[in-house]
């Protein structure tokens, strides 16, 4: 699953099988914090584990979207350089060591760790936007659904593309106040809503996968999760659209100052300008897309999704990790 020809002679090209070491490490580190009510410690554990493993991979990359700006965090910050800093990087990287942080702390579903790579210069991350409205559809509906159309018309177009009546369509939406009007419009049109409190990334990947039980993802969510999904979907051949949708006054001011058009729907080919896309995610808590970490006596099991290359190769990988047994109680 390595992409040939993407680096110079004698240089190693990373693939999703390499990246899964970083996502597995983050998932295993976050496991101990499932359901313990402390999102900060859970995120800190995942970030530290992923950062340590990424440093070991020998990547020649810049972290385009990380955990935040350098002045706020010490590692996995926006712009962090992996590899030799004196030369231009070969790759751009997007990471989310713990997608679904607050919901993992409450023991809820769909938390995962994810990493994605594309050749340097391939990404448009819509900065300084923090939230985007998204539309994700499977390959059969690519080019056949207009994201700017009213919701009912989008559903009619999607149904025609998939050969389904609207009544049989299931649309994944994140359960947030900002998406309430969308949910009402979907219901009024006659389609089903799969409403989840977390799992923006999982829902997008399900929507881009034929016959997954999810026919599309709609609604507003975070830019990092959106760009991770866009990179994976670029390799998968699905459809992805994004429209900047500010949720805070400060964000509204920032995007207006940058001259960004809030009415424009950005196409996947403009957001991710290369099909040499590499993606890996490992489940932390069990969800629709991936099973979570499983702890057994002497071992931990992780479940990962690996996607890479222009052909969109996909692989599900279960890994057994040896661990020391828990100490006997005193």
C-alpha cells in the first residue's frame, strides 16, 4: 500500500501501514481515560503518544493542521516540521490524536485517532475558518448532487443517483444545535436521519463507502475533521463538498477579514489537489466505522482503517499488542 514514485531515489515513501503505528499508539494511550470524565488528560495522553511515534517514523512532512497554534501547545502544533527543516517538506500532514474528546471522556461512541498525508502543496485548509458545512456522498453520486440546492432537492438528486426512493435514504448528521434546522428539513423530505453526538469523521467515511448503510453526511462540523475526511475520500473516490460556516463571532470576523466567500461550496478536487492521499484511523471507542481498543490479559487489540494511493486501496487491520499484566492488588 505504499505509493510509488512520490519521493526521490533511495528515499522511503510512507504508507498507511506506517501511519497506523502513530494512530495505534494514540488510541492505546487514550483507552485508560474512556469514561473517566477528564477530556484534558485523555487528549494529553493521545497527543503525547502520537507525537512520539510520528517522530520515530522519519517523515519528511509539515503538520498543516494539528492540535492548535504553536503559542498555545508544545507539540503537534500547526506548522510543526518533521524531518530536515532546512529543505522544503515532501508531505503535508493532518492529525487528530483524539477525535471525539469530550465524548470519550463520557464513555460514548465513535472516538478514534487519525493521521493523513498528501504531497506538499496539495491542501487548501480554508484558514482561518474553524467550521465548515459538509456534504459527503458515495462514488455513485459524485457529480450528481448539487450542494447548493435546497435539502429536499439534494435528497431527490441523491436518491436518483443511488437508485433509491427518498424514504430509503439515511443521512448521517452530528447532533448539535447548529444542525437542528437541517435535521428538520431531512425529516420533512421523508429521509431518515442517523443522529450521533460525535463521530464527524466516522460519519463522513461511512457516507463515502458504498453500501455502508449511510447514504450521505450533511451538516456543519470542524475543519480538522473535515480535512481528514477529505484526504481519505480523495483516495476512496467519493464526493466531498465544504462551505465555510462560522459559528463564533471571532471566527466570522476572521473569515470576513480574509475575504473568504461564505456562500461558495468548495469541491474536493480543490481542497485536496492530489490523489496520492494516505490515511489511517484507529478506533478508541467502538462506533459505526471501527471497533474500539480491546484490553485482554497480556494483550491489547486495536482495529484500524488504512487507505492509500490513487487506486484507493482500503484495508481493515486488527493488531495484537503485547502488554504487561495489571499488577495484583495489594
